[in-house]
C-alpha cells in the first residue's frame, strides 16, 4: 500500500504531535514531583520546562496538520527536534541547579545550542526544498 505524500506527511505530523504531547506530560509531571520533594523551593526552569515541547512541538505539528501543509525537509525537522530538546533539558537542568542553590555558566550552552539549531532548522526549511527541486528538475 502506497500513501500519497500528503497522507504520509499527515501521519508523520500526528506521530510528532503525539510524541511531543507525551514529552510535555512527562515534563509537567517530572517538574511537579521534583518540586514536591524540594522542601518548598521552587524554580521557574523546572516549573515551565513543559512549555518548550508544548509550544515548540505540539503547537507547530497541530498547525501544520490543520492547515494541510506538508512537513519541511527531514534535516529541518531533526534540527528543530534537537533545538526543542536542548531547550527542555536546559530548562530542567537550570531548574535543578536553582533548587539546590547553585548555578553554572555551562547552562548557557543549552540555550545557545537550542537557539542555533532552531535557526538552522528554519534556514533548512527555507533553502532545502529549493535545492531538492533544482536537483529533480535539473
């Protein structure tokens, strides 16, 4: 059975939305449990870590599906997933350090890596389809 590219993109978009929903729930539960055992000390990084997979994963996947758009290139998707992962892990790590009353300059690397990957993802989404079409037509 062969599916059209639009159907395959829709199926993959649903799978991405589902996985990011699970990650969002996990981060929310992890943050809640961690905060419950932190003896009343709260950290915004831990509280809001769920927002990265929700706003950067579930929301874009739903928007792509709702508007019937095909997903960007595989390279762009992988860079996007890595960027969202870096932001999520960086937020959890920063929150854990904040709860323990310490900090580290190395946490900035998560934000730098995540931002760089998201920027490269957008560039890949804009440039790679043109390059792929040129190869097909040329």
